[in-house]
C-alpha cells in the first residue's frame, strides 16, 4: 500500500489556477543584486505541495554557488481567496523576517506585494520595508523575481532565478 504522500489527496478545487506551481523546482543560476551588495550567484530549491486543503505549502532553500553553504530559507503557505484570482503568501524566513504578501494570479503568473512585514527586534539592519514577488512560467521553467525596499534603499530588483522541475 502506498503512502498518502506518494498518491496524495485530490487537489482542492480552489487551487486549480495555481496548480502549475506544484512540484519541486531547482536551479543553480540565481542572480542576486542590490545597491548595498556585491552581485552574487546562488542556487535554490523551491517546492509547492498540497495536502487537500485550499492552500499550497511552500518551502525555499538557497545556497551560495561558490561555497555551497546555506543562505536563506523560507517556509510558508500560498492561500487562494475563494471565488477570485486573489491570493496570499504567508512566509517565515530563517533571517528573522515574516511576510504577509497579497496579490493575484493571472494565467501562469503570480504577483504579490507585502502589506505586513514582521522582524526580530535584534534583526540585522537595514530593516526591510516592502517585498514584491513574481512567479511565472516561461516555457517549461518556473521563474521567480524578488524586489525589495529597505529603510535605506528604494524598491528595486534583488533576486532573479529560473528553475527546472525535478519532480
């Protein structure tokens, strides 16, 4: 008998418009930049899975390409607002930031923007003020672009990566 993780429950009907995200995606072609940072390359694995509820579980693990050492980690959920194309990303990062982002799905593109960011009282400065994300399918690859604004720097592109599906 196979486990429920292998066969899984049926996909909740509210997730049909984001089902293209499902699976594990991996890349070693990430590019990071920011006015206060030296440009860098990174690898990352992102996974979206479901357990039959009206949300997707989200995990993201990145590493430095040169050192192979872990960088940031994110865990959370993607929730869809009933009877709409509106959705939310709820994310906790190992760096001490918690994000509540809302946006919408249009075809095979999701765009979100943070409306609430929580931060450790002893978090590293400068504090992040806003985050925007785009997830989109380009051909058979998933792309993620992250924009960031801090108390010192206006909104600009921070991360860009294109993943290949591994399962």
